């Protein structure tokens, strides 16, 4: 899938020319190259040097065993030491099946001798070519951040110049040594790792990206660079699904005040892991956090504006610290998520949290859509209730459950169909409407009114003339239809929230007008983005 | 086989056209320069100088596909070096480059650039086509032809003297997943419109049995073709977008709606197609609201059988099997599968130990898969599960 980096490379270019200073992981290329050249398909075959078109020994792949190969330090340094015109913008180069991305950064050298010389450095990530645009963009962002931090440190105290000096002198030392003594196959990069803190920093960036996707380094013990690779962070609980920043943005754009957040880690652990200089608003939000609260309630409780809470929630989701849910309440209906994979690891982890309860049996109960109130027994103890809520929270955290919402769509009875039914009704002396428990409108009236309406344009728009029941219910239906709530895009909870009406009222309405109001049970699109088989 | 591609796929490809093709070489005095460009001066000299190191690179990078992305352009090249004493520096370096928009995908042009470079290289070796004179009008004609033909038709035939080369842009799609026994292939395009004779013999033998109801194992049996061959045929058809795979239809199946269903009442075109597809008779189309009611009633715990009993689609002029097919193809509904799981640590009865079917009760095989691999009917297996309290059925 190409989310892991193949290599991280640091290149500089100044008045003394360009040089590859550091690369990680590094390996002795010489041995491999020898292998490549001696490897022939048939030991007896002749290499035909005459045939120019057919026998070309150039490799078409620069990746072997997940490592970058076939490109020497000199080649890479000429490639990455870009012309000044290409500095301070995205650098993207693809060579065969490797994609290099970086942000070439210019700094004014603090060297005492040359006053006005500028130096270019480029931290380049080598990725697999099939890495998607959004992955490349994230790596570019990281390279840019590191570049900015290094430039600042260079300005402040010449950190970069010092580090470059260490690296260059180590390179020279090894090069000089290998001429004289024969027994040193030692790579200069090992020594550089021991001597240079920047090199160690870059190494930790690389290994953090490969292991957790979260980078947190302090450059020169002064500037902190924090970065999160969303595609990696969000994969920890799901294989085969890439959560791009675009997906997170889409989820956040469809966030509503009635949504809630579900922290994926314990609130106390999260508070401890926060930086000292983190926003006090975030701390307050986490202190007030409860999966039963909507974002609006959270905003009120933590004394923040709703917009601020939205942003903090977005932040938490991006860093995979939280996920978006509908706040837990008795009427929530849950079902097994289609991408739930019950691994032994999950089973063990579940029985650790809830001894004596079998995950499979719990999951099995949700094979049919089940609401919390259905699971609650009026005779059950309070601790059983809290246990149930805890179990549901655990299942939601692991994306094993999916919440279903009821969506309503207004679809008027077909006009043609209605006419035939009307004529039938007149002939049969029994109104069709009486069957539908919506009396008081005589068929003939309806027919007349219908013939007035424009059949083509407004076939599926609401026409209040269809029903002539002067009741509160009809007024409510009229109002909700006009506001577009029955266009199929709103679920019951949303209508309840926006119109401040009770569930029972809505259910009553749905029942009375079930002929024209069709319901379907479906997941909330914003939340479903995090489920692999449901997205898009 | 490669010549088949769907119209909509071609539409998509049109989005990344070639903006410019240029030919750059290493001049023995002036260094790297563009000697021929169509359209003229699309890549200015300044821009070229900035990136010349990627166009005429070091010897180690010869014959590598190199793509450099700039702010406004993406340049794709394949640097080539011809060693010969007759050249000024004992070698002739050139690179034929395609230029696209910065955000375009260019991976599918890579083989084309490579092949065309080889063609030019052959011309150069044969009769010094590139280096003989400074007059590049013939080359310019050639580049213009390639650009026009590839952008319009996705293919181009180059002829120069006695040599000919055929270039074709092949769409790159992700590798389709392996086809399983219990899956049902169904045509996405009209069956009558595509020519049978352009497919290979095995596919031709398999095609008549693809009707949207037969599953792969059954097709293999009826067409008298080896199972794995059928699978690779179907996989190939999936790659080219001719068929897609849907779950097998049974009245015991459970389906759930997807958020896409909400678009159906607003999308008139989709609606018309849906009505035409799912109606029993073309002369008496079904009512849309009945179709919509059928779809929206699909949910967990409601099998097709329940739905048919409740709504009676036959009276509503709906063919429920085709209704389900349409919903699956368009993604309006999805199948809810059932997975039998044996509780871990449960004391195994004698039957559980002896019956080979128990090895499938791990939660990773759906009932369809188990039926297909054991040859037992769903009812038989459900009966076994019903009798053993240690086996749970998880719907997801």
C-alpha cells in the first residue's frame, strides 16, 4: 500500500558543492551491486554486448526487500540538490518504482568567513511509487516542518552548520581511512549516528513512521516537531483501509452538534500524554468528556464555543485519539459492523476487560438490530446496566458495532395509480382512504386537486393538498415536509434535534402516514466513513 | 483482449491528456537542450534548465523512467544513451519526454515513453535518424502525430522508412481480488453489444453461462471448464469492467440498504434504469414507490422471503430477483452475510468432532462459502447449527 517510507535522506548543497550527508536505513551497497551483476540466468550464457537493444542490464526496480537499492550516494545527491529556482516548494521525483518527496529549504549560512553565502538542504523521503497523492502530501508536509525547524535552529545557534560539519568530517575520515587501511568496511553512517544528534533524530523519524505513524522529536533539544501520518495511525485497528486526511475532512464537514466523541484511549492517559503547552481548552474538553454527551453539551459543560469544540474534536479524530459517534442513549440501535473481524487477540482483550463474558455471545446478540433499552431489563441491577454500557463502548471503540438510524423519505402515492384506485373506490363505494386510516377527504376532491397539480415537475415534491386532514399531525407533516426533513437525508435523531420534537411524536407521525413516508434503516454517513466496507 | 475497454473508463482517462512532447539531447558543446518540441515552446528554456539534471541524468540512471513534478507540469522521461565512436563524445544522449498537468497520473504513459524511445533508438542506430542533421521537421511531425493520436484514440502507429511501431496507452486498474466459488458474475454492459469473438476461447465458452444467477462453481460445471480457469476468466472480465461479482441470490438472503439508496428518488435517470431493470414486463413498468418500498424495507433480520410475503412483489409487477441484482450492482443495497462460529472452549459433542463441517465454523467463512465447498444446502447446515447450542450465527 506504500504508506511506509523506504528511506530518509539528508542532502546539502552549498558553495562547496552538493553532498549526501545521511541516509537511513543504510547498507553496504557494494555487496549487493556485485551480486546483481554476477547473477545471470544461465551460467553458460554469453553476454552479448553487440545487441544494443536486447541486452540492457539496467534495473527497472530500485526496491529490494523494502530497501532502496541501485542508487549511489552521488547520484542521489545530484538529484536532490535542486536548482535554487525549485527551492521552497514541493519536490517530487519518481525514479522507476521509487518516489522521492521533500521540501528543499534555503538557509543563510552563519559561517563567519563567507557572509552572504546561502546553503540548501533537503530532507527527502523515499516512498514506493504507488503511494497515493495524499500520502505523498503528508510526507511533503513532514519534510517541510523539519525544514522549518532546522532553519530556525540554524538561525538561532548555527545548529545545522555544526551538524553538517560533523557529518562531512566523518565521511572524509572514513574515505581517508579506507584508502590507507584495508580492513574497514565500516559504513560512515554508523559513526555519524553515534556522533550527530540530527542523524539520530532523522533515524527516529524514520522508525516512528514505520512503527506508529506518530513522530515526536525535539530538534537540538529546543524545537519540537510533532507529526501524525493519518494513514498509518488509523490503521492500527483496521487492516486494508486507508484513512486519508480527505476522508477525515469529509467526516468533520458532516459533523453536527448532536454528534458525540468517543475517546479511543483512557481520558487520564490522554491528559498525561498531552504536551505542557497544549491548549487549556483541550484539557477542559477531555476533563468534561463523556460518551453520553453530545458536542453541544460538551461545549456547554467545558465552557467553550461550539466551533472550538468542533475543532478540538477534529484534532482528536485526526490524531486517532477519538472517533465520532452518536452519543450513547437508550434508543440507539446497534448491529454488528460488516467489517468486524473477531481475532483471538480481540477475544482475549475483551475477556481481560470483562471477565466471564464471551465476546462472541455479545456480538451474536447484535446480529439483529438491538437498542440499548431492549438489552436493559427493568429488573436488572444498576451495575449490570453500567457493565452493558461499558461493553458497548468497548465494542464501538474497536469498530465492531455500527449504529443504525432511521431515515424517512416522503414519496407520494403514484398519480396514475391513485387515479385507478380512486375510480375503484368510487365504484366500490368504499373510499381507499378509509382503509388507510386517513379519512375525511372524499376521493373526488382529491382527484380534482390532483389534476390541477403539475404532475411532471413535482412528482416527488411534497404536496399538502394530497391530504386534507385538519389535524395537528397533518400540520406537523406539512411543516416537516416543507423544511425538507423527509427528503431522506435526515435521520430521526437529527429531526428531533433540529425541530425539538419528541421521538414519540415522530413515530406517531410515521405510523399515521406510513403510506407516503417510507423509512429505511441505515448508518450515519459521517460515521460510516471509518468502516472499511461502507465508505464512499 | 486488451482492446476492450468501457466507454466510461476512456472518459476517465481523457482527464490526463498529454500537453506536450519534447525531445531533448546532450549537445557536445551546448550541453542539455530541447531540440524538438510540440507544441513549440511549451516548456521554456528557463524551466528546462532547472530540471535538465533529471532529463539528461548521470550514467547510472540511464534507461530508468524518471518523472519530475514541478509546480505546473509533470515531465515523464526515459533517458537513453547510445555508445558509439562516431559521436562527438563517444556517446549520444537523448530523452523523449511527455509533459502532463502537475496533478495528472502518468504511470500509464511509462511503457509508451519507453517503447517510443526504443523505436527512436533503433532509428538512430539504423540510419542516424536523430543525429544526422539539425533539421528536426520529420521528428516534429512524428511527435505531433503521437500526441494527437494518443490523446484522441489512446493508440498510435508510427512508420519511418521500413520500421513501424505501435503505441497504445493501457489503463492501469488495481488487480481484481481472487474470484471465489460462490460468487456470481453479472454483466455490467449490454450483452448483445459486445463482440464475443474478441475474447479467448475459454472465455467464449464461459460467457453464455454468465447470466447473473449462476455462481462460479456452477458455471464451471455447466460450461465443462476447469474451475480455476473459470475463475481466472471471470477475474479477467472483472478487470476490464465487463462483469462484476455479486452474492448468489436466495430467498433466505438478508440485505441492508446503503446511504446511496437515498439518492435514488432524486436521480431520475437512475430511477428510470431501475424501473426498466426490475419490472416484470416492459409494457407494464412497476411503480417507483413500490420499488422504493421494497428497497427501503430491506434491513437486518428481514429475509427476501419475509419481504416477498409481506409486499408481494409479483402483484406489484416487480421481478424481485432483478430488483436485488440492480441494487447490488448500483450499490443501493448490500448483502448481510451470516457466519457460523463455534464458541471457543465449548465442550465438543461427538458430532462436532466427527462432522467435517465444523472446521468451517471459525467465523471467517460465510454460509455461502461453506455450502459451496461442502456441497450441502443452506438448510442442512442451518439445521446442524440449530441443533448445537455451541454454534452461533453472526450476521454482518
